[in-house]
């Protein structure tokens, strides 16, 4: 069912499909800087410049997308595209958000697989890893300013961080606890805990009539989505067998698509552990190289999984050349990672639109957004330990299971490069690409 909009008189007319196509292409090409930068870019273009969606509607959609597994920025683009032009609008918006970055990281992954051990390339990636740490810090600050609007939300973020880093609580449990607490607080009507709604503005899609999702529509989309999701996997299993790397990759990343709450930031540690320790697809440290690659490309950071899939297919190719195997692994990983993102939006958005004025749901999504800040903080610390130290150890005592650095393994060169990146980002405003370029050049010189 395509949502029908009543266009209000005023300066924010509903765009044509061609106008929207041009804007989604622009967003896809400029979406550098991780989810914080991408969300900020969409807010500037869609809310402030085009006025296609109001501030309140934008934040409501963002909170819902943060609740879903997968990259919230890409799902947000899909959601807004669906609001504007129905299913085809969502497909175009979500695909264009991913496609440029996929093409770039595919080329970079091939170069890495072929020449990654060359000292020249190793030096560049040494610098990129240090720069990523500063970018994560910037992302956490930007998201914090938007999500942590009162002491209660700051407390929620802190508790989420402690649950993940100190007690190793699974991320889904943290999300569930945050959502439940927000729902109960909202239903109890306790004033002053949840921040007030953002002020609304005129937009092209805020005069929508009520959307009534039907059981038939839900079943049709679910069946079609699952069929599209699994079709390439069945084809590759028929061509190469069920016990090949392709089926293993598809099964693993399909599972990741179901549990990657919080996007790449939340799932990075688990994927790194499985790809290195369980499957042996990557060597230690290569996951950080992949994240550095993803930081240099437009699109969601979850495209780091494309890098992992490429290396898996490249190193364990069956029936084809290593490069062809890498291409299959990368394309398959990207497919099973992003197809579910469209499915979640097309299934859930009509229901969320009907419930967007529901106080309990709004409260749940608000606290979940705050908890995601703690998730980003946990990843930033996890990443810092691996950039600034060459060794870490896990300290366990009762319910505590925290990973701490080995002091003697501190790397002053990496610390200096990270300090340079922080200076460039926060003082000179060099931007993400300028910071990455400067740190890559410095790493090349130092190594």
C-alpha cells in the first residue's frame, strides 16, 4: 500500500519522483562520516532545505530506525523515500544510499586483497586506523547532542555503556531494557524524565491521511521479501554446493542482519571475533583496516561487512578465480545484509506511522535513542584499545567482564596520529575526508 499524501498550500510542495531521485543520488554520493554525519546530512537537506519532512516526523522515523537491526541512516532514507513515493520511493532511496559506497569499497577491497601486505599500503592503513578513532569520538558527540537532551537521557546512555563494556550484556537485552523503561515512564506520566517533543515545522508529507496497514499487505510483503532475500543463496548453493564458503558467508551475515542493532558500531566486535577466530577469514587487525576503508567511502559503515565478505570469498574461492570469488562474497554479503533493511521498513513503517502520536511508543524510542549513544561509546573505547595498545586482556570478577589494555603495549605513534586527527576534526574543521587523507599520509611517512 502506497501512503497517500495531502499536499498543503505553502513553500514545501511534495516533490516529483524525478526530483526525489536527484536528491537521493546526491545524498548517496555525499554520505561520508558514518551514521552521525549521514543523519546530519539528511536532516539538513530533507528538513531544513527541502522541507519535505518535519523535525518531529524526522526524529520519530529516526528513533524507529535505531530500534531496528541494520544501519539506521540507510533505513531512515528508505523510510522517508517510502513516505514520499511509496514502495518504489523507498527502494530507490535505500539503494542509492548504499550503491556508491558498495562500488568504491569493492574496488578498495580488491586492492587490499592483492596488495595489502605491501609496506606502502600498510603505512596508509596505519594512519587511517588512528584517524577512525577521532571520527568515532566526533560521531558520539554529535549523536549525544541530539539524543541526550536532559539528565535522565544522559543516565540512560551511561547505563547502556556500563552494561555493554563492564558487564558484557548482549546488545538486544540493552535495547529491550531501554525501550521497556521508556514505555513504562511514558505510560506512568512522570513529568520531567522524557524530553519534550521537538517543535514541528511545515513539510510536504506531514499532512498525510491515516495509513491503514492490512493483514494481506503484511503477508504479501513478508513472503516477497523473504523470497528475494534467499534467492541468490539458493542459486549459489545449486551452482557450487551447500558446503562452500558462499553458503557459509550467506548464513553468517543473514544472522548478522537479524541482530545488528545499532549498525556497524554495535556489531563490529562480534563480527571481528567470528571472522578472525571462528572462521579464519581475516587476520588479526584486518577488521580495523576494513573499518578504515568503510570510513573513506560514502554510505553506511556496515559496508565493512562487504570487505569481510570479499576477503572470505577471495581466500576460499570455489569453482572460480580468487577475484571472482571475492566479488561473489562481497555481493552476497551486501545482499543478505541490506535486503532485510527494506523488509523491516516496508513492514513496520505503516504501523509506526499510525502510532507516532502514541505516548508509550514515543517514550520507548526516545530512551532507545539515548542508549545507542552508550553503544557508540562502547565501540569507541573498544576501538581505542586496539589502536593505542597492541595487547589487551579481559578482567573477570563475578558479573564483571571488562577488557583492559596491557600498559606496556602502548603505541605512542598511534596515539600521536590520533591526536592529530582530533586536532584536525575539532580545531581546524578539516572534515572527515581531509582528516583521513592527512592521517593516511602521516602513516605512510612514519611507516
